[in-house]
C-alpha cells in the first residue's frame, strides 16, 4: 500500500514563510509537510492502483481552469481540534469543487469533518505555541494563481514528496 495525498502547494516566498512559522511552533510535522491546501488527505492506495489514480487525477485536472487563491489572516478549529491555519479568503469554491472531484472514483472516502480549505500552520503543539502562531500570522497575506495540483506520496521517512503535478486543462 502507498499513502497518497493531493494538494495545492503554496508557492514561494509564501510557502517558505509558512513552513518557517510552523517550524517555530515545534510542530513535529513541520519538517515533513510542505505548506499546502489539501484536496485529499492521507489515503491508502494499493500500488497496482496508482495508474488508475493518476488517470483519475488527470481527468479531474483537465476539467478545471486556473484560479486565484488569496490567503489572508489566521484561523483555528479550536475547540474541536487543536489546529491553527491560514485562511483561504478567495478561491474557496474552486477548492471545494476540486476536492469533490478528486475525492471520488478510486479516491472515494468519507471525511471526518466537512471540507474546509485552509493552510495548516500548527497542530499537536502546546496552547502557547498555537496562540503565538495565530497572532504572528493574523496579518499574513498572499495572492497567487493556481494552475493545477500535486499528487504526493508519504515516504518511509514520514515526508510528503511530490509524485506528479497535474495542470488544469491537460
């Protein structure tokens, strides 16, 4: 089995800024998870089904067009879960549509919580660290064009690595 995820990576210089903010919180995932907007969280796929998964994702990408994401400020899922994130202020509906298509067919799975596009910047850290990054990123802002998404695999060293990029309109 291979663990996969699908996400929109955050481009530079903002990705690095958010990665560094996450690292400062002491989040144990910081070195292993590049900043991103999730379209499909960790999902187990049989190795022999990876071609089918990639074909599915290519079709999903082909049916979408470039859009803009505007990240603005910080948010939290507390008290439900101890997570602080950067909010998606623009591009929400596009992310929701993509997520629904990606999480279908060979990648169909039930969600624990309703889908909410965001960029996680802290989880599994003490309350003080959550509060600090929430304040630090309250004025964060980034705008960038999204022309596709990336399929990631979760490797043996617990790092998420890009496997393939899917451009819209392919």
